[in-house]
C-alpha cells in the first residue's frame, strides 16, 4: 500500500501552518484567549465578593453568607466561566501568623467602656478569634477545592501592612469611581482585584 498524500489545505484544517521553507508545523493554541474576570473574596462570617470584568472595566459588589456564596458559585461563577477566563482571588488567611494575631488580640482586648479587660476576658477573646480564623480557613480550603474541580484558577493574596484594606466608602469611591453602596467586606474584596488585567 502506497503512502497517502495530504494536501496543504487538509494540513491547514488540521491546525498546521506552512513555513517559508515549505515544511509544516503545528499551530500552538492560544492560552486563556477569553476575556478575564477576576472575582475577589474577603472571607468571614459575611463573605465580601467583588467581580471585575477586565474588558469592560465593570465592578460589581456583593455580600453573602458562605452558603449563599456556594449557591452563587454554582449558579453564577460557572455560568460566567462559559464565556470568560475566571480567576478567583482570595485573601490568604492561611498565611497569617496566628501567634502574632493572638498576641495582638490579647493585648488589645478591652471592656465596652474602654477599661482594661481581665486575663480571663482576654483569653476568651483570643479563643473566639482563633475559632473565627479556623472557620475561615476551612471555608477557604473548600473554595479552593471547588475551583480545582471546575478548573478555575485561584490566587491567594496574603494581607500585608501595605494592603489597601479597611478603606472608607469615600476613599473607595475616590479610588474606583464605584457608584453604588458598599460595606467593608465588599471593599476589601474589591481592592484585591480592582485594576487587574
């Protein structure tokens, strides 16, 4: 049986391009050609969510419970992923130093009237803080596993002294031009992703 000859046209339809010397090479697929959408998450008892559409420069903010966010993930994030390259950016509480934070919490716990708290009150505050951080870490791990399952890239951003967190509404509007209402959780989620391209 003789060799089968494939025409230049057929090679082109198979994804090959002809080089100047007459030989053919396989075209490499363009990676992540879809427009990007960044979704910032500020995890906590209330999850702050910011959605940044890079091509239209559109910023949308939400506040949801963790369970509501899971619904949002299945109903909205996976829908957005059909048209866009979705990247979740999550505040990396896992990287926070628990010893430093616990020490800060202990040293700065006061009574409602501003008077010094007792040792037992300070220990109680540290335990509550540790419980909250543990819960946020578990929620973060759950979201990362979800993203792996659905092939969504995640970026963990470690908070630093230079992070633009806890901006007032006025500061946030000046920085982003955002027109709607916002709360601390939403603003913290937004500053992690605003302006990314």
